């Protein structure tokens, strides 16, 4: 049987060491570089996303979980490769790359979800920087970087550049004649919030006896406004053809009356 990815790579050992040390949060193992990497992954995703693939020996599930916030597949491969190289030959280039990949993962999550200040601070506290929450991380940072603030500055920039965009809700405006029928002017509508306009729209439909669930409710409203502004004359049936016959019969009657009167006058 082929040996699983986790059994032959440093990431598997990292996860195993995390599971064996997480009950001793002040211990050396829990605060070592490789276990802190797993802790960072768990802060970005969650423990099940990292531990379940490890326990089942499913590398593809791990890749899928690491990509769930939009982190690119090729970057996942590069991250794991940098981690493996660093375990065999600790060097500044891979050390910094690993930290930046983790920050990029966290930034993707920040773009997707509304993270709290506490979540951001929890992650920042264990990245490689002079401000880390334990001396082992601080020591590694000074040993592996020429600029002790390089990774922290990268994190701060990523937090600024990766802001979740909130698209303002647009006002859904109806036929202006409908608002005027309820004594609202254009200035009144412009002063309202999108939510207030939504509530007014519901009142408009109720006013014209149109169900809010009607598929063609805007058409029905436009027709109601047209009919309101073009009332049917009292003598009209509302049907053009019938009205034409009606007027022709009136003209014929008038013609007959004139003819009879003319005969009596002769």
C-alpha cells in the first residue's frame, strides 16, 4: 500500500505534533515554528479542515480545504514545497515565503468573511515578527529575516489591501406617478434610504390593489397609473370597436330624426 502524503512529509509531522502538544499551550512544542504553522492554518480555516485530511490520509481533501476562500491551487503546491524544503534545509527565503503564503491565505478569508478585530489580532500575534506573543517566534524572526519587520509589514499591507467590498443597495424606483398618487414628490423619494423606498413600494402596491407577489406587478402598476391619468369617458364601454358601433348608431338615430322632422315640415 502506498504511503500517504502526510506520512512522508513535514506537514504530516507538523499536524501530529500539534495534536500531541495542544493541551500544553505554554510548552516549547506548541510554540515551535512548525506547530505554529498548523495553528495559523487552523485560525485561517478550522481544525477539522486541517486534521480530517491528516487522519484520513487524503491530500486532495486538504488541497480543497486550503482553496475554499480562493487561495490558488498553484500557491498551495508552492506553500507545501517551501515547507518541505525548509524542513530539510532551514533558510531565510523559504521561511519568509511560508509566512507570506499563510498571510495570503488569511487575506483571502478576510475578503470572503467579516472578520472581527479579535480574529485579526489572534492571527497577527503568531506571525513572525518582533511583536509575536512568544519568544520562540521572535527568536526565529530575528534569525531568519534581515528586516525583523518585513513579515509584519507584509501582513499590515495585506489587511489594508484586502478589504471586503460592501456594495451599497440601490433604490428600486417605481413609476413616479405611483408615488405622486400617494402625495410623494421626487425630492421626498431622493431623501429616502433604499429600505424606506422598499417600504413605500409595498404601500404603493397595496394602494393599487396589486399583490406584492405578482410576477408582472410593475406592468400592472404602470397600467393602473395610465388608467388613472386617462380615465374612460362615462359614455365609453372601454372597448374601441364597441364604442365605434355605439357612436355610429347614435349618428344613424340623429339622421333618422332629422329626416322625419324634415318630412313633417314639408
